[in-house]
């Protein structure tokens, strides 16, 4: 594949040269990383047929979209029916969201979609749902930090049809009040990585999520940090650990866990033979809980990373 990268500061002549290069390489599969003016690409995609060869497109400008950029981006994506990887993280799509996302339905081969850091607000969930309903090949979806809670039920319904979905990141979105809709994750049985960091799950939401994920037997990476799960949440996780024989990464940090919760979790951790990374930052421990944890982790022969930083001790530990 041809890798082409262009950052800020490219002169007009350099950008024109790149467009010409793309025309010449239109028969090859192209991976494009672009942080400069999109205007020079639009005509190249239309006139040269390079869009048909574009397999991967990264455009993650740090600045807010300027007038017309959304239209240009939509024009390029509309010429890329074979696009498989799309990274628009941190673009601040804003009012341009509809223009950009409505053309993605034409990208039937799309498998990786990263929209993290875009503040979608009102219609974001519905627009992304429309993309998912048309692009059933999506396996990696990153919607972290997108404020995608409004009409979240639309997104959840679309997720239920994503049978090839293996990686899902919904972190840093206040979807806790709508966590009942996450019960559909049980229908995404191919899931191997789920990141729900700081989504305000609390106990009620955790019950829906953990029960649903028990159907995902191939789960390897689970992040439920910063969700106020308390000790009861640790009991829920502990009861389900036996369903995830291949679990390698587990992050339960900053969930207001006391020594009792740590001890409850330790009771089943010993069965996680594949566990390599365990994160319990900012938990409370005492001598009994540390002894239980040490005994359990002694059976986890694959363990290479243990994070208890910021944890406080009660009595002698």
C-alpha cells in the first residue's frame, strides 16, 4: 500500500504535486494521513479515480473546522467506496457532522471508524446509527468523548446489528442514565475489547452492562474505570469473570472500592489464567484484602502489570 502523509505548512505547489502523485498511483491501495488543506484533494479524488483506491484516511486536525471543510471532506469520502479505515478523531466536526457522516453509508467495506473527541450533541447518535445500519462490516468503533447520549437508544439499536464488532469505546460520555440500552451488547458476541471509562454507569448501569457482556465469551479487554461501582460492582464483575476465560486486561480503577470489594474480587480472580494487566488504582486495602489479592494473583501466571497506585491502606496491609 502507498502511504502518503501531509501535515500543516505544506505550500500550494507541494500540495499540488501530491495530488498529481495520487493520480499516478490511483491503481494502488492508498493510506492517506492529511492535516492540511483539503481543497487540493477533492479534484484529485474525482478526476483521477484515486478515491477507489483509498483504503485508509486519517484527518485529525486540532483546529475547529473552517467554513467549507466539512463539504470538502464529504466530497472526498463520497468518492471512496472501498474505504476501510477512517480516523476523524479530534476534528470538532460540530455543524459539519451531518454533511460528513451521511456519505459514509456508501463505504460498505468500512471496518474501523474513529470519531473520538467530536462533540456531536443533539443528532450525533442518530447519525452514527445510520452509518452503522449501512456499514455492517464495522469491527472497530471509537466514540469516546463525543457527547453522544442524546437519542442514545438509536445508537444502541444499530449496535445490535453489528455482528462483526470486536472493539467498542464509549468512554467519557454520560450514558449512565441510558445504560439499560447497553443490554444490546449481548448481541455483539464477537466483542473482545470494551472501554466504558467514566460513563457514569453506577450500580444500575453496571448490572445491565456486565450481564450483557457475559454473552461475549471472547472478551479480552474491559475498562470500567471511574464509574462509581463501589463494592457491589466488584461482586458483579467477580461473578462474571468465569465467563471470560481469555480476559487479559481489566481496569476497575477509581470506583470507590473498599477493602471488602477488593477481597470480593480476589475470590474469583485466580481463575483468570490469561490475565496480564490488572488496574485497581485508588482503592482501599487492608491486610486481609491484600493477602486475598496476592493469593489470587499468584495463580495468574500471565500477569505482568499490576497497578495499585493511589490506593490507601487501612490498618496494617
